[in-house]
């Protein structure tokens, strides 16, 4: 009887541990697509069964691509590992995941262009068997030189079970043309304002999952609002992306994470905060370079409502930073804080890769002037 009770306790403990470990930061099951279809489920490279790829459901013209595989004279770039999938016209991949209802998550995945001219992807995270394509990822502009990018978007889990769908809406003459998808990961996000900063996530420590074995950072696409932005508190309000970087692969002014403004004035980051009309505030921040061969004069423009300041930084491409400061008086109860890069910059390694200044350690504080003291004599 005692042994039965002990076994019951152990099983309950293991069940609790399993539940607590169900949500982790990292790849989805078979998120790297290294587990592939059986030979009988392939026609050449085309996947012939919707459930051929373990843990995924496919729809439309989906190919299972091996690293080094060619299409004519073109070598298909597999972002990481040995295998990836390619989505042809109107093709999609889907995986159902268990999440914590009400929590905020970031989805990160790698994508590579192939033969289509205007490739883009629709991404949705929605209840089972329902699909709403709300995240559009244009991938015509490649910011790096290796032929692929890591992309990210955010979402709130309104249901405990959701379908993650990546869909190619393209209509190319060749139905096989389309982007390659690899390494799909999730990260649970949490960020709160602190007493020493009116901005949320001003140090950018909360953000999307960054693949540990890559040094490309993660692109946060343009015109992503605060509901879908994987940087809690922030939004990308520009025509081009910003890049999320980490200290393991780049120079970061403070902490472990930062943001690189990679496309001049077309790469902007913003946050709206509550302010008291007539009160004076100090906005301070760090401007530097990512130690990624991005050399030359840089300038960051910071805005607080209608007030602005320009902070210049002469980059040697080897890391380093300067501090910027903007003091302003609030004229409304909601003030827009915004950053953009004045210049367009490319790496000096002849790769043609876009780069730019790094923003980090952004702080907003109310200025408290000392009260005058009245001295009464004898």
C-alpha cells in the first residue's frame, strides 16, 4: 500500500514537471525539419502526403529540400542544418501547439529566397482549423549576404491550443518557386516597466528567440504594430525592418540584447508613453556599432513628441558607444518616443549587406528639480 502511494506521488510529480516544462524557449518539435518524409511519401522533392513531415501538416505544393540541392544552375540555400521545406504557390505548413492562455509569445523562423521575384509570407497563429493571415513578411529585401534571414513576429495566446501557419500566397508561373523555411521557434515573453524607467523594455532584454548557432540576428519586419511586435512595448513604424541582436554575436552597449537600425530613415522604432502635461523629462540612450564591419559616420535621431535631438557616432566597426540625451517638456498626456538612423550604411566587407547604428539602454525619467529652501534668520 505504501509503495502504491509512493508511486502515485511520483507520477503526480512527474505530471506536474511535464506540464511546467511543456512551454520552453526554442525550436518547435521538428522545427528544424531534420526529420523528413519516408521515401514513399516523396515524388522527387515534392511531399505527397499532408502528414509526411513529422509534427507538421502541409498543404499545396511543398518540397523537402536537402542542403546543396540544385534547381537548374541555382543552389538552394538551406538556412541551417541539412534540410528545409520550400513553399510553392499557395502552399503552407502548419503545427498545432499547446500554450499558456493570455501569455505573449514571439515566433522566429528562417526564410530564404529562391526563384520568385516578389516573395512574401503570410503568418497566422489562430484557433484550430481557423486561419487569419495577419502577419505579412516581405522578403524581397535581403539585409545579409548569406541568402537567408531570421524573421520574427509576436502574438498573444488567446486560446490554450493554437495553429501556427506559414503560408506562401505567391502566384508564380513556376508553381515550385517560393521561399525556403527552416528553424521555427517560440519564446515566451515577459516585460514590465520598472521604477527607474517609464519606458517598457527600454533595454530590449525581452525579445524574440535568437538561434544560438547563427550570427545574423533576427529581423523584425516593417509596419508591425504593438500587438504583433515581438519587442514588448515597442513597434516598428517604418518601411524597412530593424534587427534584434545579442551580445554573443555582436557588440551590445548594455546587457545582452539591443536593436540595430539597418535601413537609414526607413528603419524606425517607437513607443508611446503616458506623460504629465507641463512636466520635464529626460530621455537618455546609447548609440554604438555592433562590431560587424559597419564603419563610417552614423547619426541617430531621437524624437519625443515634437522635440528632437541628433546624436552622431563615428564607427570603426569594432564596437563602442556614446550616450545621447533629450530633455523635453510634455505637452500631451501621451508622448511618442521614436528613433531612426539618419544615414544609410553598408558593411565594408564587400558583401553589400545593410547595417547601421545600435540603440540600447533607452531610459525615460521625470526631472525632479530640488525645492528652494527658505532660510529664516534670528
